[in-house]
């Protein structure tokens, strides 16, 4: 039997992209266990800036030194491609960000480095692989796209191309950023203006967020409507949203602790069609009580069971 038998039947897998850095790294570790083969040499990553690619890569490849990340760049790693033989040494895995790399080196140098590394049986993790693909004339053995969802694909001569993946994840990334900003605004109002202590856990849902309480919060539909209106006021005020450090963001004049401080829109006014479900939902499987907020899409009586429908766009 062909040793690649099972891989040949994988069209793609889809995961909801979490917003917290720790959750992204945990998911990255799970993806590597489920989808990476020891023989994979060329891994292509596609997605917009600020979508969490670096955290996902750190989870998939623990200990890998990135050529650049949120904290800066490594000049030695970026310029190593000009010595494609001598610079490799004993290193087995290399990281490259095409947007950064093309600012310092020519495309033909990048292509030569990649081909040389592959010939020497090195592994390459390339961010923004869609920018390299037209010149490399070779697809990745595994493609990872990150937007609102994370798509894992094993391309064949029948596709998909990196652009196919990019065209799906790029437009959806804005909803993930909107939802994260709406979530932090909601938590700001609940804690600062309502004086409620942090007794909930947050989790992700398509085009939205969930605040999960261990006990049913004593709130009425009218109070949820008032909370929704207050959050909408802050959104309409179009306050700036900015990164402070790895643990905090700033919304207007307020500093807020945040698990994914770079995964946000730039101002509250970019959050579209925010609304809260007007009742607390009990999850009998987990024993939790859920407050659900949504962004984007169409207003109306959306049912919880419809949020994860496979035919949603």
C-alpha cells in the first residue's frame, strides 16, 4: 500500500481559530500531532498580518527561532539566505516571512535558498507562502491558512493553491478581530460599570464570543438589552484600540487585560452589527451558563444551533 495513502484522501480540515495566544499555541500543537508527517519539508502558512500566525507556528514547532515576530526581527536569520549552503550548518528547520524577506533580498535569492534547503532535506516553514508560490513552481506539502478559521490542506496537482486558501481566510479574519474587540468592550462594561467580578471564562464561536459562567447570572432580558446598548455606544464612539504589551490593550483611556492583544480592530467603530443574545443559555454538556455576543452577518432571530452550520458563509 502507498505510504501516503491516508494523506492523499485529506482534502482539508477546518478548526475555529481561537483569539488567545495560549489557545493558539495549544491548537498549533494539536495540529502538528494530527497533520504533520516527519517527512514534510515545506510548510506554507497563509493569512493576514495580526491573525496569530506566529503563535500558531510556535505551537506547531516548539523551540523554533523565528526570523521575525511581534517583538522584532533577527537580522542573522533574514540574511542567512545569501549563504544558502554555509549558513545551514546543522540546523534542521528554518522559518521565513515572505513579507519581511522580500524587503531585504531578491526573489531569485529566496527561491535558490528554498530549493537548496529542500535538496539538503531541511524543513522550511514559510509565512505568506502565497507570495513565493508563483516563483517557486512548487506547492507546499501542507498548507495552513488562518483567518476566522484555520484550514489545513495537503495539496496535490489538483490543488488547492495557496491563493485558494488565502482567498478564504483573508476576508474572514476581520470578523475574528471584531469579535475580540467586542468581547473586551463587553467585559470592560460588565466589570467597570456594573461592578461584576470576573467569574466567567471566555471562549470562541464563529463571528462572536461566549462568556461562560459556572452559575446562572441573575440578569433579565431587559438588563441584557441595556448592556448591549452600552456596548454599542462605545462602538459608535469610535475609540482607538491599541496594543500596550503582551497582556494588555488600550480602548480609549482604559487598559484591559487581554489574552491576544494583537488580534483586534484598530478602533471600536470597525465592529459591525454587534448584538447580544437576549437570554442566558444553559449548556447541559458542560454545566455552564452562556452569554453569547455576535458581530457581522445579518440581524435577526439567529438561533444558537445555527451558528456553526456547515453552510454558513
